[in-house]
């Protein structure tokens, strides 16, 4: 018998607030997290017209990826880039293709759209 409780869905924005090319940052609500720890954040964006979201944390050192608010892409606007070590991640899969965490993945969040609202949760 599985007694694990799924993470609740969290609304992060209206779908209309997520135009192509825009990255929206948000705080991930975690009620069981120690209040003295640094808040966990995520980011959402459109990937091939559909919302996608990841935890804003590089698998190498756990640092946030963006170098400025909402700035996650490399200069060619092809890959998500870690501002600390320059690691590059495929937006569609979160796979690191170059850098100190090559072969590792960003933590993807489950995403759904309910009544025009983009919602996220940690996957099972």
C-alpha cells in the first residue's frame, strides 16, 4: 500500500501571462520545508507552445540558474544556461549537454493548465 501523498498543484500564473520567449519565476510552496532554509524557486516557459517548468537549481552545485530575473537562455537563445558555470541544458528535456553536470538533468515539474491557469507540482 502506497501512503505517499502527492504534492498539491500550485498556480503560478495565467497562461496568457506566459508568452513565447518569456520565463516566469515563482516560489515553490513546500509546507514541510524548514522555514530557515532558502526558498526553493522554479521557472515556467513555453516549449513548443506548451507550458513547461523546472526547479531553478543547477544539478552541479544547487545554485539558481539565471543571471538576472527572467534571464535563463544562452546568448543564442537555444539553451537554458547556468550563470555560474555556463552549463547548457536542453529546454525540452532539461538534459545538460555541456558543463560540469553533463548528462544530468534539471528537475522537471509536472505542469497542467486548469481554467486558463498554469499549475505546477513535484512529480511522483
